[in-house]
């Protein structure tokens, strides 16, 4: 499919196909959620580890040799840059292992006294993220991706845990304080979960042919394109938008804070509506994934200035 020349930019391919953009979004949304929960920001070390862990995770299924890229430009990019991806994964893994060892050495006494709730929260999201790619042990082979309709919500759940729960949990473990569930924190978790889930459903539209042939029952395979857009991708953001406006008005948010936080919902609606037409792969990365960064930017500006 023909696409605008700027979407063929090598720089964009490195940023998006190399999954560095997801790392940037993870950091930005972590900062956004931390500010929204009225906690101080973590150190640069924390955000560096978040960036590296996100890039490692998203590159994991692609860092392998491909024999035939077919007509997929992303697979062709991975074929050309296999050695870079391989060593990228190796170096990031080593850095994370060293950082983990240093963290355990420095905070082992605090971790030994951590509450059961803190341990469950710390382990829950990595376990779910691991099961998304799959369990392959002895004769047991299973992955959560095989449940097509659940896949977007699994991704949204783990992403919300990374950006909403972990920044606060990290601070409270360091300060030996218990993790407290709050109404606002829970609402923020659900908001981030649903936002990411909507983006994932949009990406499933791109993968319709592949998912249909492999009998993966995603929403778009089950419902078709039109019903997916008009029954899911438009109504749910509208519901989220009115829920946020109601919350903002009842909690005396300033008009500008409400407007800024409405922007991602409105753009989400426009993006969903735009998918009535067939779009090139890079469109999904730049426009659909780009909404994650827009959401973070709007939230950060709203918290810092209004």
C-alpha cells in the first residue's frame, strides 16, 4: 500500500520498529501518573530502567532470524538489523541484571520486610506480561495472546501496572511504607488500562487478515471492521470522556486541566473513526501509538501548569 514519503523515514523506522518509542512512552506516562497521584518523581535511574525494560520486552518476540519477510515492512526491517537487535537485547539484559543485583544488595533488608501486598503487586504484572508471550515448559504450552478478545486488556493491565502502580510502589518500598489503594489511584489505573486497550484494538484492525487466517478471535475478527469501530472504538472513549468530565467537575478541576485531559479522548475518537479506511503500517505506529505520548504530555502539562 502506498504511503506518504515521510512515513518511510529511516529515523521513524528505527524509533518505532526498534520499539524505542514504547520506552519513551513508558517513561512519559510514568511521570504523568506519578504527578497525577501527587507523588514526587523518581530518580533518573528508575526511568532509565523503565525505558530499558520496555524496549527489551517489546523486542523480545522479534529478535530472531527471519527467512522470508513476505510483504511486511517491519519484518523486513528486523531481517536487515538482526545483529543490532540481538546485541541490543544482550546489552539491555546485562544492564538490567546488574541493576537488579545492585538493587537487591542495597535494599535487601527493606525487601525482606516488605508486605505481602507489596510483593504481590511487584510480581503480578511481570507474571501476566510473561504469560502474554507464553509459557513453554515441558509439555505445557500456553499464552494469553491466544485469547483474542482478552489480549488488548492484558496489555492494558500490564501497562497500567507499569506506569501507575510501579512508580509509587518503588518509592514506598524505599521509604518502608505500605502501598495504599486509593479511589483516585484505582480510577487512574482503569483509565490507563482502557486507553491502552483501545489502542490495541485499533492495532488488531491492522492484523485482521493474519488473525483471521490463524483463527485468533479478536474483536475485529468476531465483529468485523464497522461494528468494531461503531460498537467499541467510539462508544468506550465517549464513556471515558464523560466519566472524566464528571469527575473533574465534582472535584473542582480548573477548566484548562479538564480541556487538556479531554484532548487524548477526542484524538482517540478521531483515530478510531479514521480506521474506516485502510492505513499503512507506519500510520498505526506514528498516529495510534503516538496517542500514548500525547496523553502523557497533556497530563503532565495539566498537572504542572494548572
